[in-house]
C-alpha cells in the first residue's frame, strides 16, 4: 500500500496481537487462511498479497515481518504454514527453560526479576540478524505497522513502511524493529540502535515492547490509514470501506487468575512476579487488547458494518497455556492444538456493555468465517488487479 491507499475502494487490514509464545495461535489461523487463498488463487498465493496493511505487536511483529519481508526472489520470506515450525524450533532457545520446576531455579528467577531481565535476548538478536540481514523497513512487500515504545522519550514509536519510504531516519533495519517490539519488560532487555541517513544525520532509539502501548494494534492501523488520507486531503476512511481481520493470542479470563483479596497485600515485587507469572504485564496487555476491541467493534457496529470486522480471540486459556515464555515442547504443541480447536469454535463478538465475548449464532464457526474472509480477500484483489491492468 502506498499513496494508492486513497484510491482504494476497500482497504484490507491484518492485525496480530502480542503474546510471546502464544503467537502460535494466530499463526495457526493464518496458515488456514493462506491455504484457503491458495485453493482460490493458486499455490503461490501469500497472505501479504491480500492485505494493504499488516500490523503486529511484539510476537505479532515477528509474524508480521515473516509474512512481509522479501526473500531473494522478492516474495514473502515465510509461508504462513511454516511460522509454527519457527516457534517450535526457536522459542525454546529464546526462552530457555532450565528445569523450571527446580526450587533453586525458581528462587533464582525471582531474584533475577529484581536484578535484571529474565532472559538475555542474545539468541533472538542473533536469529533476527541471520534471517533478515540488512533488510530495512521500506523493503517490505506490503505496508507493515509495528509498535514499540521509546523509554527515553516516554512515547510510542510506530514503525511503518510508508514512513520509512518518506523519511530515511525512520527506515530502520527489520532486525532491530523485531528485537525492539519483542523486548517485554522483565522478560527481555530494552534495545538501543541508531538509524543514519545519506546526509549523515542520526536518530537514536531506546525501545521496549510495543505491547506497553498497543498490544492489539488494530486501532493503530486504522488511525494510520486515516493519517494517510488526511495527508492527501482525502476524507477519513469510512468503516464501510475497511475489511479488518484482528487475531488475538489468547487470554486467561475464565481462569480468574488473580483476585483483590490476594493482590491487596502485594508489594512491588509481587506485582511483577507472582508464582511464575507477571501480573502487571498480564493486566496491561489484556486491558490494552480489550479496549481496542471495544473501540473497533463500536466503530464498525455504529455504521452497520459489523461483518467487515472479524476479531478471533480465545479467552479460555489456563495455566501454562497463558504464559508468554513457557516454551516446553509439551506447551508449544498444546498451543498448536488450541489454535486448531479455535477454528471449530463458534464466532463470538464482544458485548459492548459487558466486555465479554458472546456467541454470534448466525455466523457459524471461525473456520467458516475465515473461508468467507478468504473469498472476500480474493475477490477484492482480483478487482484491484483488474483496475491496475
């Protein structure tokens, strides 16, 4: 998507939440969606061919990059079906477990939560550099949007392909963006890097996980579209002209993990570390994601375009399933199962009064909804291709 955005009849958006290893859940859904696109348009079809914007935070930012970064043939570096293998192969090394159940290790982890990040992040930095090399943001195959947060200036930094093409000092390496958006406080270290332009000017970044600002980047993507419309003196994008797929990474709402009676006695350490969990990180992440879903749902329902917005989220995770970093083989495979099971569940939408998800009886399963979504994407792409040609 470029300035051609202002000429599009419908703008398509894919948004992927943050959530550590739980990125397996949306990746499983994307593999299904891409398989349906390939059935419609041939084996070379890729997710990035169909979305004008792909937005991703934290682990969602990694998935976004895998979908949109070019390989040597200038096609997406990963097929969606290969992303789960990436998680299965590499997250145990990003989040080494080191016999988590050992008492001494648990005690060391608690001390570490006070003295420094839980993981040193070296493997992730090395991995992203090996995969992405010197690729920069302006080279992505479709517009990507990846939130981070600058702790030096205390403000969000949203990396976008459009900005990178227009402003050289925003054209960061994709490897630096991936490390930055994934730098969850207490889990991985903050990331510093510099970007230089051809005139020798330098911009510095001191970044942590985008989830502290926009764990669910759907609204960020919609705002970015409207910013582009305003830039070109066009009317703001009406929700009836948007087609949005927003993928969550699961939540533990039904588990009722924390309660006021216990939390009323917590001090600083307990809010950051409680029985292997990080309550403050959990709360901020879920609150951010849910508020965005409420806002976006309200936006689409207010113009009677509910069917143009599909949010897929599983809020029934329990125990280790809900963790960001328990990258055991058993838990990773369990997350794949959860993603596949989610396809068979009935479509649910947020109740604007209660904030809870309720079954939408007339919409069938998420599998059926994604099949329909694939058809709409395919038809839209063919219409655009016909217009261009």
